[in-house]
C-alpha cells in the first residue's frame, strides 16, 4: 500500500532573520518542520551565511532580500505565507543623531509596510516583536504598580527625554494593534525585556549582547541601579511561536524572565564569574519593580532560569572570541543620564 502523502509544510516568513532574535526564531521554526522565508537586507553578506548552515535549512529555508522601508521588497518574501514574524528593527548602539531616519522610519513606517504587505499577500497572522521599551517608559506609573500589558510608555516623556527607541517601539506597536482591529489582520505583539543568550552568529553582535559584554569587560559608562528585567533569546523565540499558535488577535504579551535590579544581577554575575573586572560605576536611579509575564505563562510559556541564560551567554561570547581586552562602551540606551556625553 502506498504511504499517505506527507502533510503540506507550513510556510512562514521572518523579517530581519540575520539578527539575534530573528535567527533563533528561524532555527526554532526549522526544527519544528516549518518552511521559512527569511528576509535579510543583503543575502550575500557573509554575516548572514550562518543561516544556511542551520539544521533543515537546505530543504526548508529560502533567503529573500528585503528592506522594510521598501514595502515592495516584502512582496516576494510574504507570497504564499500563512504567517509572518516581524523582528526587523534597528536597536541603536550609540546616541541617535537623526531620530526620524535612524529609528522612527524603520520602526514605524517599516511596521506599516509589513502590515500592508501582509494584507496584500493574504497572510493570516502577524507577530510583531515590540519591546518593554513600549511598556515601561512612563513616569506617571505608580511605583507600587505591577507593570502588565495594560501599561504603555508615555510618548511625550519619550520625546522630552529623547528616548527615540522607546518612542519608535511604542508608536509601531500601537499602530500594529490598531491596524489589527480596523483591518481584521490577526496581529499579536510581544514585548521582550533585555534579551541575552547564546549567539548563533559570530560576526554580528546585537546591542543587547553588548550590554553583557560591557558588564564582563567594564568601561567608562555608569550603569543605573534600576529594574533590570532579562529574558533568554531562546525563550523569546518560544514565546513568538507560542503566541502565533495560541493567542487571539490584537493581544499583547510581556516577555520577561525574572524581576531583578541591576545590583542583584551584578551580584549574581560576580558570584558565577568572579574573574571578570566589573569596573564601572553603578548609580542609584529611580527604581521600579514588578513587571509580570503572567499572561504569557498562562498561555504555556516556561522560561528557563537566569543562571542557565548567563552560563550559556558567557560561554558563547567567550567561544566567539568576543571577550577581549579592547575597551568597550555600554550601549547608549543603558547609560545613566549623568554619565552620558
Ligand atoms: N535584543 C533586545 O534586548 C531586545 C529587547 C526587546 C525588543 N527587541 C526587539 O527585537 C527585535 C530584534 O532585535 P535584536 O536584538 O534581534 O536586534 P539585531 O540583532 O540588531 O537584529 C535587528 C535586525 O533588524 C534588521 N533591520 C534593521 N533595519 C532594517 C530595515 N530597514 N529593513 C530590514 N531589516 C532591518 C537588521 O538587519 P541587518 O542585518 O541588515 O542590519 C537585523 O537583522 C527588534 O525589533 C528590537 O526592537 C530586542
């Protein structure tokens, strides 16, 4: 008897697939039998070559050249896809000089282009990677308030403080959820905390990995002793696929492992890795505690322990030869105001 034909492969697209989160998501999707269209800005750039080495990539991964600022470039990548995951947004490492060009356009116009291209291609579901930067930057939130998905960053404060990253992520996420309600596209947003974890690539280094590198190497910038929520990149990938499978339309999910302050995090790092220098100042700033991922956990999300994330992150950065004696800076977003240039 002839065996039944295999079930059709589910085809999805991931934007910014060469990035930290994008690449772990591609790896997860391939391991679950999905066929993946992966967008990168330059498929011939050697920094993206690692994607083709992922397990199941030869048969199930296709790279597409696309820039989210050019809506038309997304058409071929989204064609035939049942779902799209959208992590592609720059995460600035230095002070933003031209906020429109560097942050707002790629985040907000870029997300608008992704939404419209999804509708045009008949995509059923879109998962947008937002950030807790769209949730927590709000001085009027009461200090004893547990921060959940009903909280939004205050766009006026973001502008006044020239926090263009938080402004861009807030505007992009708001727009995506509004679009979902008005246009019937099933959009879900996920707001990760600071993402750490092992790297799949050795050439590209995400801004959040540079926060960990700074902690290990030290340098001239002060770190604020404030709340410091962290999440593992592999758990972010799990969360993105989980909400894709299970969440209703226009839903928003905070994605953070454990709640801790900078000092607790540094104490943990020092106890696990006493030989790094940790030579930087820690300055007390307004501390807000209590961010919850209960909504995501109720959907079935099980993040790993922070210790596991730190061990795997440190080992991966060491193995990639990134922990050298070169001076380094703390990414601008994490420098406390009195230490900024
Ligand atoms: N890492 C974190 O701690 C963290 C926390 C919360 C939220 N997030 C969000 O997670 C997402 C991914 O962050 P990540 O940490 O994975 O950063 P990443 O490693 O720097 O990846 C960002 C990706 O976006 C792509 N990209 C930038 N501008 C683009 C454009 N105009 N068109 C197409 N692609 C573009 C980059 O492609 P190229 O390689 O071509 O530059 C890169 O692949 C972002 O939306 C970020 O806001 C990150």
